C-alpha cells in the first residue's frame, strides 16, 4: 500500500484489477455504512448509502464483463498502491457517524467520486500505453458524471441544518 502518487499502470490487466478493487471496496464500505445507519435508526441516510452501494455494484459487474476473457493477476489487497491509505472511492473509516445527515452522507460520496476521478485521470496521464490512457480517461470521465449526479441529489435536498450535538460520543474502552 502506498500513500503517495497514483500507481503507474501500463497494462489493461493492471488497470482492470485496480479499478475492480476500487469499485468493490467502495461498494463494501457503502454497504457497511448503510447497515450502521439502519442499526442506529437513520433510514434516510441508510437509503442513500444503499443507493451508492448499488451504483458501485454496477461498476463491479461492468468491470467483470470487461475482464471476462482476460486472466487478471491476483493481487493481495495490501499490495495495491493508492494515493492515500485506502482505495480512492471508499469513504474513509471514521468519517461516518450514526446521526449524520443526508447532506453529510452525500458530501462524503461526492468527495469519494472526486478522488476516484482524480485517481483514474492520474493513471491516464502517467501511462505509456494508449489503451490504458483511453480506458482510464473514460473511467475518469464516468466518475465526473457521478460527481454531477451526486451534486444533483444534494441540490434536491432541503436546506442544510446545523448538525446536532453528539450527546453520546464514542468513548475509548481501554
């Protein structure tokens, strides 16, 4: 795992493996967050996270179709190189909280889409393979369209309210 620039990717197989991991990790994190919101009786935000998980699942499925006739390498999750500590499209651990608003949830999703778009754009810029450049560029453009979609969701929400104080903040159990 790297915490520097995006990896240099020069084969379609490498790109597809990375893209599949990006989308699968995002799907898993959104599903986790949806379950947490359901457990804490925050159904509106749970519904948003479920919708985001479904979007990411469609990407995983589409990548599976693209990789169908390829023999993709197996990569240990700790060997992926990401610009930050986690895959670019995953909501960072600790960013969600049980009483988060729909605005806060969609702000997180918008930031994830931005990071994913930047990740793919950096791959397109850094690759020497024209096929990788083209496909990574297409992935970056798709992430930009997702940013627009999430922004439309945000724009349809009622005006933001001040966040509620957390009267039951988590306490370290040490």
